[in-house]
């Protein structure tokens, strides 16, 4: 059973762990070692605490275990990660649907994100369209948009 909750203090270690697990096991295949290190070093437990002060961070639970996260920041969806042991169970889609609902509630008519190469077809499947390729300090990303 999937439940989406708001981030609360105490979640940060598990969110850091599952994000870093995705970065090391999955995203690292498409980027350099340096880019992987930048991403890995970004997603500390402290980063989630800091970001929770400015953005809306959501946590997905699967059978009462923390399994994924996504952040909403003024029309942007960021830091979407699902623990690889829970992939392909509908958790990512449920998180995205939740954030899109929040975006709508706050009056946004579209949402943007920067997709990893790995996640591009996932986002395509749930209605996101590619705007352009971008090259940042964490490698190749795909700017995508969905009209709500
Ligand atoms: C991308 C990610 C969030 C998807 O999470 P998930 O919980 O496995 O996705 P879901 O189970 O909700 O998948 C929904 C649908 O997309 C499909 N899908 C999931 N990941 C996919 C992928 N990488 N490529 C193509 N299709 C994918 C599923 O098969 C499912 O299809 P269905 O509706 O026909 O059954 C997860 O793979 C992840 O954390 N990846 C690593 C981190 C990452 O790259 N995050 C994005 C940063 S921008």
C-alpha cells in the first residue's frame, strides 16, 4: 500500500540513503564520476532539513516503509527518487500525481522538471513533454514540462 505524506524531521536520513542509492546504482551509469560525486554530496540528510524550510518535500511510504521522495518548488518538481528495491510498483507515479495535485491547488497551470536520462521515459509515460536537452554540472538532463 502506497501512502504519500509530508516530510517530517527524522525522515532525512532515510531520504538521503535512498536518494544516494539511486545515484550510485542507477544515475551514475549516465554521468561521469565527478558528476556522480557532486550529486551524491548534495543529497545529505542536512540538505533535506534545509530544503524542507523552503520547499514542499513529500515522502512515499510502501507498506509503512519509507520508499521514495519528491520536492515541489514553485512550479518545479525536483529530487524525485524511489528506492531501487521498490521500483516498478507505482510509487513514482503516485508521488508525481500528488505533487501535480498540489501544484494545481496553488494555481500552477503547468509543472517543469529536469529529468535524468534514466527517468525520461517514465516522465514521458505520465504526460511530460521534452522541451530541450541541457548540460549542467551534474551532466546531461532533459528539461520537461506538463500542462496540468
Ligand atoms: C524514475 C523513478 C522515480 C520511477 O519510479 P517507480 O516507482 O519505479 O515508477 P512507477 O512504478 O510509478 O512507474 C510508472 C510507470 O512508468 C514505468 N517506468 C518506471 N520507470 C521507468 C523508466 N526508467 N523508463 C521507462 N518506464 C519507466 C513503469 O513501468 C510504469 O509503467 P505502467 O504504468 O505501464 O505500469 C525511479 O526509477 C527512480 O527513482 N530512478 C532513479 C532516480 C531518478 O533518475 N530520478 C529522477 C530524477 S529527475
